[in-house]
C-alpha cells in the first residue's frame, strides 16, 4: 500500500490549499480570477513535487483533481491542462508524457463543452457528475498505463489510481458546493435586508411627508372651492408654503442619512450650542417635569454644520425628555478626551432592551410611540457619521439611557491646546 499512502499524503496537502482558498472565497464573496488560477496552479505544482516515484521516470500523483475541479467549477480547465503538460515535459518527453497528453488533451475538450452545462445543474448532481468523471478518467489512466513498458499494475497501483483520485474529487466537489451555498445564502440575506430597508424607508417617507402634504392640499381645496378675501387667501398660501417647506426639510433629512449630506461647514462651539438646544427644549421639559443638569468643560470647537448639529442634539435630548413621562432628570456633560470632544446625554427614563438598542438608528424603528417612524434617531445617527463622529448608546430597562457622542476636536482652537496640555500633565 505504498502508493496509496503517498497519494493520501498528497491529497492532504491539496486539501490544505483548498481549505485556505475556500476560506478566502467565503470572506471575499467574489474572488478575483487570478487568485483562483494561482491557487490551482499551486495545487498542480504540489502534486508534482510530492508525487511518488518508485522507479525513475515513473510518478504517481493527483494532478487529475485540480484539473477536473478547476475545469468543471471555474472554467479554467484548458489553462490547467497546459500547465500540467508543461510541468510534465520537464520530467522528460517519454511515453509517460504522451500518455498524459492523450488523457488530458481529451479531458480539456470535454471540460470546455461541459462547464456551462455543469454549472446549471443542481449541486447534488454536480457532485455526482464530478465523481463519475473522476472514475472514468482514472480507469482511462489505468487502461493506458500498460503502454508504458516499465509500469506494472499491481493491486496497490490499481487501488491508488481509482480510489484516491475519486475520493479527492468527492471531497473537493462537496467542499466547493458547501462554500458556494454559503455565499448564495449570504447574498440572499443581504438582498432581503436591503429590500426590507427600502420598504421601511418608503413607509417612513410616506408617513412623514403625508402630514404636511395633506394639510397643504386642504388649504388648496379651500382656495378652490370657496370665495375668500385677500387677507385669508394670503394666510392660506403662507400655510401651504410652510407645509411644503416642511416636506422639503424631511427629504433633506433623509439625504443626510443616505448620503451624509452636511451642507455648509463651519466651526461650532459645542457648549454654546448645547445651551441653545436646552433653552429651546425647556418648555417641553417643564411640561414633562424634567430638570436639566449640566457640567461643561472648556472643550473648544468642532467642525460641521451648525443647523444639523443642533438638530442632532435636539432629537436626542427631546427623546430623552419624552422617555420620562412622570418626570425626572436629564444630565448633559462635555469633556475632552485626547483629540475628541465627548458629549454625554443621560436620562432617567424607561430605558431600552438589548434588542431595541440593536435597532436604534435604523429606518422605521419606533422611538416616540405608535405615531413615530424612527426618523429623528435615524437622522441624528446620520448627522454624527457625516461629521466624522461616533455615537455609543448604553441603556437598561428601567434605568435610563446614556448617549456618548464623540466628534474630532478642532485643533486650531485655543481651548483645545490648553486642555490637551492639562491631559498630558
């Protein structure tokens, strides 16, 4: 069983190459063709380098496996056949070379014709066909070997030439099918998630835009169906314009999320803008019996769009207030950590579960009751990303929620360097 043992060792080396190739294939999902060709050429070289040579000019190897798998699954059979014949020629242009030329020449033409048909078949049928083809060409090799005068076919040689290549083809074919199945499942999941996201986005857009458009349509109908004086007519037209402006603003908000659109870029005083947003939301906080507590450090400025930055803070703080229907406290802090400005917004509200945290910031995730669409959080996350920042959320059911928002500090500000020196000291 000397030949069989050597061929099984050869097969194990091929399996190692296959393992790394398939692992890379599943990670990349779309492997460049030169990587595929290179992997199979390496397999052929390994077959020749670790072949079994009981006597000079005679070698037993598994070159059939990479040629057959590469030809059937990847359509590179002719190229691999040429590589096999070139490498074999270095061992001598003897009878063994011409036997190989006969076998692999016929295999090349067969692979060219079979590859398109083969890839249209069911995976189980492809595996079966690969194994059958391996058996046929293994038998063909055994039948042609007696043409080589110095080769004697004992049981070990017959077993090695028929069983080992067939086993290798089965393992290779099954492994490739398994990887292709994983890639197909991954693509289906991605397509499904994209479809769901589009459906949810469409529903959110329809819901948000319907309200101002319905109001605008109502005023237009009043203008068409009733006689109104000039003053009321002007009021109606003003309201129509305001509602259409609201619809336009909603569309811009979605552009922020999808295209990271930030418009005008300028320096932003973080502490000043936080005070502005808190003063704007103070009436809502008093209505919910929520108290504000602030702790600001001199953190300098960041770069971005002031209106969008205010909107981001407004959405997060407003959600925090609404999460405390029975009253509570909302804490806002700023600090400088290395080269980043950190804004911490902490409420004592109802909190969120792990599942809710995972969905936060995604389209159509409800954060403000049955009438909400999740637009505010989605837009806030988009603004933070557009300003090259990051956002982390910590929350527990019944223990409130903490938002940690980080933005790159503007290194040209005086406060930045003063605080940075303090940190170093």
